[in-house]
C-alpha cells in the first residue's frame, strides 16, 4: 500500500471493508482527496472519528512534514486546538503572511457539564435555606412592586449588554447551556435589547461556525461583546446595526458567516481568551488561507474597541479583498474536484446501470433458453407418450383379436346378424353368437383391419400391455331412431340391438381423440 502511494497510485482493492468505510466517511466530511485522506487514516489506525478530529485540528497529510523534529510549535499554539498544520511555522511563511495567526477551535462543553445538579444529600441540607429565601423574597417583591422607584435607585445601571439593560446581566446564576442553546439565548436577548434586525447571526456554536467556514470556504466574522463595557451599546447600535454594515454582511456575494457571543457565556469567554482579546468590543475575521497550508484557518483581521461603522466596514472590506483571490482560487479548485468527483460518480452510475442492464438481458436470455428447453422437453415427452400409446394400442388390438369369438356358421340357430357401415364407407356384415356382448362387438370393429391380415393369423401368445386401459375411438349408432350403443360388458348384442340391425361406426372428432390421449397420459 505504501509503495503504491509513493508511485502516485492507490489501489482501493487492497483495503478491507472496514478501511473502505472509514475512508468514505472521512472524505465525505473532510472533503479531501484520497492521496491526502489515506495517510491521516493510517496514522489514526483507520478510525474515522479520530481522523476527522485530527483533520479539523490541522494535522497535515504530509507524513514527513508532521514528523519533522526541527519544527517547533509555539507554546501558545500547543495549548489550544487549531486548524493550522505543520507548514504554518512563521519561519516557513513568506514575509507577507507572517502576520497571520492560527484560528483556534474551541471544543464545546460536554453535555455532562451542563446544568449539573447538586448531590442529593447537599440538596436536602439546602432545603431550609431555600424555604427561608422564599419567605424573605416574597415580601421584598411585594415591597418593590408597591415602591418601584426604590428598585430603580438601587439597581445596577450596567447589567446588560449596554447601559440601562437587564436582559443580559452578568450574574453567577446565568445557567450554562450547550453551544446551540447558548447562541439562541444570545440572539433572543440581543433582539430584546436592540430590536429585531436582519443581521445573519449564526445560531450554533463557534466550533460549528468555524467548521462550516472551512468546509464552504467562507469568511467567519466573530463579534465578542462584554455587557460590562461602556462602549458595547454604542458599538452595536451605531456600528454593527448600521445599514451599510448590515447590507454588507447580508450580501451573499461576500460569503460571510456572522457569529457573535457575550463573554458572560463560557464558549464566548474561551473564544476571547484563545483570540487574545484584550479590549471590547472585539471583531475578528477568520478564513481559510491556502497560501499557508491546505487545511489552515487563520485570523486575517482584528478590529478592537469601539470603531465607527465606516472604519469598521473599510477594514473588513480590505481584509476580504486581500484574501478573496486565494480563496476564489481555492473555491475553483474545490469546485473542479467536486465536478470531477461528480463526473466519476456519474460515470460509475452509468457503468452500474449498463452492467445491470447487461445482467438483466443475460438473465432474460437464460430464462428464455430455459423456457425453450423446458418446452422442447415437454414436447418430446408428449411425443414419446403418444408413440408409447400407439404401440400399446396396437399391442392391445393384436392381443384382443386373439380372443374374438369366431363367426357362427350359416346353419346355426339363434345367431345375431349385424350390418356395420365403416368410417371408410364400406359395409361389413357379420354374424355373432347370442352370448357375445356389446364389448365384443366393439372389439370386432376395432380389430377388423387385423382379421384379414395373414401375419396376424399366424401370430399368437401376445400379452395384454401392462398399465394400459383401452379406449375406443368410435361409437356405434343406430340411425332410425338415432341411438348410441356403448361397449357394455355382460350385455348381449341381441338384448341391445336385436337379431338383425344396421349400425353406423361413427369415429370421434380429432379434438376428442386429443382429449382422450391427454387423459390417458
């Protein structure tokens, strides 16, 4: 596998099913090529979650670069999670980009640390204090309701985002929330204080905003405010909410993601510390810097302190214009890779569809061939059955002709004379003994063609075919009136047709013969 990668070729067939699944998960999230994804997964022991974390922490796909012992990471950068890889060392950057600092990625607070309840025993001990607090707070609340001017005198004037606000107070009782709920709370309190605006505030955590900016190659504008700062209200009202700034931030062509937070919240406080924020209000512009490395996210502009909206907008435009060229080139490269990936997927899909069609045609061809063979087999089986039936019928006739009663002489009394008109049109007149039954008459008609054959007169000793039940292919009919006589055994001819009778031998239709043959089969 390593030899193939050194030659620039990757054989996915050598990967196991688990490794291919991890590779698919990593490339779908990190949007990296196979040449860059496989080394990271190899160093992560093919664990997709660990590889994704390393990627967003800025680990490079270059093994030699990551293992270079001469590369000395600054201590401040080691203590925080960054998206900058080893190639971001200030000694390796050109002079025009040495001012760039890595953008920190703050790990969100875990759910187990949010809204932690006190132990059960401690809660029992605090019950008396809780009851005492309620007994004291209710009379004081009634007193404040009756004399509202006293509460305004003793209340703090700077308890919100700006002076004169109480919606975002700096209190130790402010409950910690997860990043998304914290962002929603900040936006709600922001709108309560300054009214609804069209600012596109990102309603999620800073880490999610940073990951989105890196994935979509956009600019991330971070706004940090302190409710205790005197200039917060002025900055928000006259700079951030100015129409020029709002129009610029909402313009989709500028590709800006706006994330704001109050340092009262844990996540925003950590972001402020990681960005080395020393004065509020604070704004930082973060974007992907491909000139540093293929995965780096850097702080490209800082706006510290209260700034007029014109100056704020000018600095923002200057930074975006300076890095738009490289970012547009990165977007074009990404779009080209996505187009190639989509083209490969379309080609693979077309190949799979064509292969499926070929398989379907092959399956239909096999089924048609199998059906043809079954039909031929059935036809051959029926033909053999017909031939077997014909042989058994001939054997039965030769066997039966041996047992026909001989014709009585002219002088014998009690003979029955029957005139038979055959299907061929010939007429046969035959005398029968009185004891001959109707089945004997039918047997005579069936075997008439064998009575005059010389070869049959000499043959004898034929056995009746086993498992064969003979069916006569004709009927005997009396014309006037039309009466059909069946081959009943034990019923004499005289009792049925009389001593002198004229009978017609009427053959069954061909369809009837086929039905009889099928029934015999």
